[in-house]
RNA sequence: GCCCUCGUGGUGAAAUUGGUAGACACAAAGGACUUAAAAUCCUUGCCGCUUGCGGAGUGCCAGUUCGAGUCUGGCCGAGGGCACCA
């Protein structure tokens, strides 16, 4: 196409501004319940207002926006809201460091980030904006808390926490670095503290069952949740105990009761009640201390050294009353799983095996692999695979574990030695946080620590403002006047713990349905219409906690509730990958950020310092610590929102990590410029007369394009859509060199522009506006038009491709054989050899075996 | 240690139910246009004879099949998850 006339560059700044303003003024994305229309609830995980959006947000919200705009074009009533997960530690830490008010800090961050998000051109109904730290939000949360308290789904119990004795504060696991507090550097203690818990474990089975219905969730997330819930089938067994303590019974949980004849010790958690007899034993205390160092994560237990502390107790094997085995405390037994006591069968459990080796305990084989003889002996490592029971009297010969476990449980129950037991790994959710910047718990205590509910007319419990944060421990605890409360003439003291921020995010999607409802967290009609969320989009890092807590919360609210009944909040889930970037270091091994680099003759230097060469490190997810971040605002400033959207979608499928590159964003920018030039050219056609003898190739190509793009939109293959856009561009570009019918060109071009709208909405709207298109709806394709008359059939000889043959659709085999016989190129491979077999797949290929 | 996912050109990746491997891009090289540069466009996965054609080829080794990137088994490698950050 000759570009003899001057084309004005695409002024993305003016055009993007113009459309964003229009959308705001016209309330384009404001929605209301409309029972005549099919709804679609598109939700992305709301951000924490850290102060600036990052590329991860750009990706997350672009993916969501593509879907929301697509559904909008399809005629759905689309709810696409945005809000702020605005309680949490960062605000408190920032406020402490800079002597600010967390509320002001948070609100100014929100303001800033909101303006940044708007520059991305998202189709969001900002009328529904919510912020979890606003009283308007958390007052409803307090009511939910009390509802759950009423239903006995909230309770108080003592639990171990990481305690920083210098800061007098509870630490999260990640704040403990090498056993020391991240801020104070003091050795962290395990301390028992009375805390609030949500009874999520009550729903273990239901939460597990519910996963089966979530067909539109990624499998890996379901597996992670399944493992987290950790259902295991086994039995509890009572062991008789003798020794110098007043203990005569230990209850153990096991998934392998069938290996009871392989018993060689009993292992207890250091927190088991029997430990009370050792509370003054310095050796035991030393041992306990040692245990706390190894950590309690599954990995630490699996990999770490197994150590024990021998008691003077001996347990009797209930199946074989002569056998007495020692009782140990051991570091690999957890108190909060099962009964904090296990029986050790070293031959068939690797942990027990390691332990037995260390303390010279008997290793008795009771399961053999099926192909081994009965004298099989476990030697170098535990055998925990399938097999057959041996050396176990009445259990011998049973298939382990499928027959033997059930059979053993039957015998145990008959002899009253134990019973069937299903155990879940899922623990109750501790929601107490000893911090200021969170939702206050609407509870008070009297002198005897009895719990009193804050009555309805005294709600909400507001966070006090202008308080001193630079105190030891929880700042709320130092607010003497705030703590005091008088209920019905009684002087009480307020609960000073605040709620885990995961509570806030467990129901925010309900609030979006009726963000201005004053009496309750949501309006039941609104929720009935909008919920569940049709598509939820966010990072996989929330695969377990946030999603599981939300599923629990729906069940908890639904319980005994006539007005609300919803178990699964998220019908569809999509987890997007991270945004990565190369890492850079200067000659002194310091991290260098991409914008501190200049390139001269293909070599990277620190800006303004030719003596300082930059080495390029591996590509990693963007993080401040490695300085490999790129600021979205700068990108939008330089290249525009459409280019940023286009690039963030283009290089990798949304569920995988994507690498941000300068070259990539530049190429997206150029592509939009090219589209613009093409648009101007096509636009100029409107007023020109054209010969009407051209072909209709554009109709078929456009329909094909629409089919591909529709399929790709449906399947989150957004990277392929970008490829489709490149293809259609090349086609149109070439098409303009041929003869074509003007009206046909314009008609199809309109459809193409609309199909671009989810990806590059500003550009699409501007072009459509130029063509004065008012009615904008998703263009459907016509299968009839796409249908081809001929196809390229693949000819294979012995499975090897030897040629292509253009033949009519649905050519019968006999006819094809005739065609092939006349084809010298193909026949030369066959020569005079005998054809053994022919496999003909209609309209695809023929494979000739000779 | 256990569980899950993924291995395709120099790079990011396509390949819808097993049926033309590498669409679409990035980078590099060569070419066209230009006084020149920029911009733009075209060509190029690898090995061989160098129009064209032939061969190998989707981490490695087997298997199923007329046919395997795709299915099965084993191995090697990378990433993620495994209880109080959001």
C-alpha cells in the first residue's frame, strides 16, 4: 500500500484521555440489577493499596477487563467492580516509621492508585468502590462476627504463637528469620495466647466435597485445597501404658493400623499432656527447646533430623500383649494433628525408620512387596508402598493397605481396642491479630474474663484515631480510655485484638453487589441476582487461604439463614502468572533497575558511567528487592494504555509467567501505530468510488478471524488473540492492494474493530467513532461462509509426509485413489511396490503403507 | 521428603478430539528502498548436496499406533505448594 499522503500519528494521549473521560461522564460501566438481562459477574482480586500499581496489577486487571468487555459486547449485564483490601500490616509499619496516621496513608495511596487504574481504561463501575478499612465496610463485618458467634462458629482458645519478647508482639511466620524477630532481632519464643478462632474445621468434609462441583477451577488449585484439608482415613488405638507416672493409657491416631505388629515405639508431641510431668525436668526443657528450632512445617519435619526424649513409660501392643515398647517425646509429632501421639512402625514409615535407626529400636517387617517371599526384610529404607501383610498372625496374607486397614479396624473395634476415625489436617482459623490497623472485634470482657457481646446499638466498634503507634505490643492495648466500655451498667474492657485481614476479603464480593446497603453487609435480592461470581481472576498465591476462607465464610453465613444460601462464591476461577523481568547488577554486584541503564553499541552500562558495565542475570518475577521492576505509570505515559494492555497479553498465555521487555512494549506501540495508518486509509475509502467487480475474500477471512477470536476469548487464550490481530492486519494491508468492494470492506472492517475492543478499547472506540458506528455489539461469525470447497489433503507414504493435494471437500476414497494414480510426484515414491494398506481420514490425510 | 505442574528454534510461544511441528512475535543475519542514516518492507529453524530435493528433529530411553509434541511406563532437569505477608 503506498502511503503517499501524510498520516497523522496516533495521538494515544489525547484519544485515551478523551475516552476515559467519556466513560466516566456517561457512566458507561454503571450497572443495576435487571432481571430481564443475563448477568455476568467478573471479579479480579482487589489490591492492597500499597501506593502504586505494579505490573502484576496491570496484568490481572487487563485480563479481567478483556473478559468483562467481551461479555458486555455480548449483551450481558456485567458487574465489574473494584475496591481496596485496605487493612493490614504495611500501613501500620509505614505509619510507625514515618509518624503518620495509617488511615491517611492508606487513603492517599488509594487515591493515587485509583487514578493509575483509571489510566488503564478499565471497564469498572466505580460507583461500587469499597474499602475494607472504612467504617462503612467493617461495621458489617462486626455483625457477621457476632452472627457467627451466635451460631457457635467463633470461639476462644489458647494457641501457640511466635512471640517477640522485645517488641512484645506476635509475629507471622515470615517475620521470623533464623529464629529471630525481623525487627527486634530478639530470639522468638513460642507462647500460648488466648485467641479467637473460626470453626472452619466443622466444614472440612463439606469444603472437600464442594471442590468436586467446581468444574471451572484450575485443577491444581483444587488439589492444593484438597491436600490442605487433608482428609485421612484410619483409626484411633488405645495403648495401655505402665511406668512411674500416673498414666495408664495413650490414644494414638494412625492411617496404618494394619502395621500394628510392626510396632516398636510410641512417639508423643512435646506439647502432649504427658509433658506436664516433665515441666521441671531441665533435660526435657532443653529437648523441647531443641525441637522448636527444627520448625514445624511439613518440609522441616520430613527433611530434618528426627530426635527423641525417652520417658520411663512402656506401652503394650494391644494385639500382642507380651510386647512392651518404649514411649518417647519426638520432634516429628505435632500436637494439633490427631491426638499428638503416634505409634512407630519403622519398617513402613520413613520418619519412624530414621528414628529407630538413631535410637537402635527394632525394625520389624510386616508388609512385603507382592513379588517378594515371606522372609522379605526391610533394610535401608522404609517400605510404604502396596504389598501383602506378613509376620502379623491373623492379618497375614491381606493386601495392604486396601484390605488390611479395614480388616484391622474391624478387629480393633470388635475387641474394643480402638475404632475407625477420620482425621482432617485442616485446623481452625485463628483470626486474632495483636495489631491496630484491622477490624476491631466487637467483644468485651469483665473482671473474670467472661465474654460479653457488644450490643447492636453500640455498634460499630470504631478504631480510635490519632493514637500512639510507637508502643510495645498492640497499640490498642495502650489506649486506656478506648478500652473502657460500660454495658448495662457494667464496667468492661474491650477486646483489643483485631481481625485477620483475610476476614475482610472473605465477603467483599458480596458487598460489591450492594455497596451502599446500610443495614446489613448486603441486600439479599442483589446478592441473589449477582452471585456467584462467574469469573474470579487473581494470583495463584491465594490458591489456598483466601479462597478456602471465602468458601467457609459463605457456608458460615448460610447456616440457619433463610435469606442467604450460597456455598460456593466463585463459579469460575482463573489464576494468572507473574510478570517477570531480567535482573541487572553493576560491577560492584549491586542490583540495578532497568531505567538506570544505558545501552551503547549493544553493551549495557550504568547511566552516565562507561566504566561500569552491567551484567544481565536471570529473569525473575518483578520485585523491589531485585530492582527489576518497571513502573506502569511510566509505560502508560510513554506508550499508552492500549499498548501496555496489548503487550501484557501478547507474549505468554495468561496462566503462565510473562517476561516484560522493552522490545515487546515498543513493538506493541508500533503495531498500534500501524493499525492507525491502516484505519486512516480505510476511512478514506468511505468517500471514494470503487469498481464493484472485486472478490469477496475479505468476507471469508473476517469470519474466520471472528471465529478464532471468539474461541480464544472463551478459552482465555489471550496471547493468541494478539496473533490474530497481527494476522488480520497483514490481511487487510495486503487486501488494499487488490480490487475489493468498498462496502464489503467497510462492513467487515467494522466487525474487526469491534472484536479488537476488549484488548485495545480506546483505539477501537476511536476508529468506530470515526466510522460513526453507534450500535456496537459482538459480531457473530457465519459457519456457512467459512466453509471451504477445497482442502489441502496431506499425502503420507509410510507415515511420512510426501506431499499436499488440493482436492474437493469430502472427496470419496475411490476418486482420491484415481487422482493419486495420475500424480507422478507421489507415484514415484510408490513405484511398483505393492500397497499394503491405506488409511484415509476424510479432509485430513491419506497414509499409504507400502 | 511428600504433592502438583512444566520441558518444542537464539528467545517468548502456536499446533481445538493422536493426523502438514514451529502460527504470531522478539532478536540476529542477509537483501530491497535511500547519497546516507532512520523508518519501512522481504527472506532465513538445523544438517547435507546448494534452483529443488533429501535427512534428522518437540529433555532422555522404551512402549502402544498406519501415524505420537499430544497417550502409557521409566529416567533426567526446571518451577510451584506443603498453616497466621497480603
